[in-house]
């Protein structure tokens, strides 16, 4: 197993999470599913594993819609993926001549072709999407559609509005798409072969639809939460990294890794492993618990800020109001001051001081889903000690 900190892990570099993989497959076979996971937990790697290792009788099709800017682009990516997977489908009888000609040239999923196709679909996105999914019902195997970053598409393209826009326009547009997409999922039930959706995202879809009062548009989705590795699997991952990278890690060293990276997500383990490897090779010394401590501190230096900046940038999502964003930051600043986090009394005080008219519960649940905080023994604390220490050092101290 080799380190992969910037791209999804595939093949031998993917660490098999068999309990989670099997449980998710069991759920996905039964119907439409929403996979919830914060960034860097490994959801895209898991989707790629599904794509290349489907269960017998299934075909998995992956597409990311994070970059889709509107409904037409969403449908164009979906339709292109389906057409390329099943070119023998009844596209000729379901689409007009102009779309058939475009699909016949569908050699790329992105770039100029996608722009041209989205433009051609434009106002007819509902009919085109429906026709594509109806053609898919004729497939000879069950199909699992893996749509990555669906909540980001909904938030960015449908929920966000330009300055001066009207809330009712935003809600109407979002409701039209979300109602249509739910109708399409329902229409696929009872097909000759199963056609199920597995939607994933690193921001909370529930929070988005609750904010615009549209929870009914996703109540057909079973929810699966992908969290950190347990300690045994995290240790096994370190063993595989040690073997794959040719860097010996004793049991004592691995224990130190596990103690420091208490929120055991593959990305954080690989960051620390990468720094340990760099320092070990530079100094020409074997890896020791002391070297692991030094590497951990090195991750918190300004030169490594790119590893953490996205956690700050993600706070200012555009479906939240400025007071809600301010409350998020204030709660994180307070929670970063100690391992134990903050209790109810502190939360009430911060809420009243910073944003008394907002929902503190909604903000806390959003922070929990997005991987910042966890509720532990009636206190809200950082899920990751690594993130907590970086936040305290570079987000709180720099404001003083």
C-alpha cells in the first residue's frame, strides 16, 4: 500500500474497510442511499472501489457533480455516463436527432463536449433526464449510480442566490429539481432490473434541505454514515503503509500514531506518515515515538497550512447566514481551547453573545456532520486532535 494524500486511493492503495463496505452494499442493493461522510474520510475512494469491484449481477457507474453549475449540466453528466456505459440502449428512439448526434460523439465526460451538451439540453433537462433513466431501465444487469458531491451541487447551483435575489425564486428552483429527482428515483422502483442511486457528499444534505423546508424531497433515501477507522483497522492500515513504503514501524511507534491521530481517518494517518518518512530519511534514523511526536508538531507549522485551510474555507458556505457562520467560528474557537471541548453553559453564553436569533442546535449538528465536532459525555469537542491544535494555533491565536 502506497501513500495517496491528494487523489482517491484505488487498487492496492485502497485500504479495504470490509465491515463498512459490506454494510453499505447491503443497503444500496435494497434501494436509494445517501452516504454521509466529512471530507477526507475516504468516501470517494470507497465509491471508486465500488465502481471497479461491483457485486455479482451489478454494474456501478461513477460521476461527480461538484462542478455542475446548473440542472442542464447535471443531466448532461448523468446522461453521458449512462450512454457511455450502455451505448446499445434505446437512445435513438428516446432522443431527438440533435441530441443523438451529440451522444454519438460522447468521448469525454468533461470539457467542450459537456458544455455543448448542457447547452443543447438547457430548458429540456427534465425530459432528457427522464428519457435517459427510462433507457437505463432496459439494462441487462442491475445498475448502481454513484453520484459524488450531490449536496454541493444542490447548495451551489440551486440554493445559493446572487445578491439581490429573492428567496422564493431560490426555493422554487430548488423544489422543482429536488421534486423531479425524487420522482425519477421513485419511477425506477419496479424496473426489470434494479436501478439504484448512491448519493454522497461532504456537506450535509439534510441541513441544506431543512434550511429551505424541503426534507420531503429526500425522505426516500436510506442514510449510511461513514466515520473514522476503529483502532484495530487503523493499526492494520499503518502496517500496510509500513510494508508498502519500506519504512519499519514498531508496535510502540504505531501505538504513538494511534494516540496522536485519535480521529482515525486515512488522510490524517497518511499526512503524519509522510512527515515521519521525510524526517526519518533526512536524518538517517529509524522511526521512534519521539520522531513521531516531532513529525506531528511539524504538521502544525505554517509550511503545512494547505493541509488544513479547506476546513476554514468550508465554514463560509453560502446557504448559511453571516450570523450562523459567526456562531460556527466562535464555537470552534472555544472548543479548540482544550481536549474536553465545551459544555452547555459555554454554548449558551456564546450563542447569546454572537448570534442569539440563530439555531444553536442546527449549527452544532452541522459542525458534527462536517467532521469538526463530536458530542462526547455531554460536551462538544473537536473530533480530531490534529485539527484542534492547528485551529487553536492558527485560527484563534492569530486573531488575538
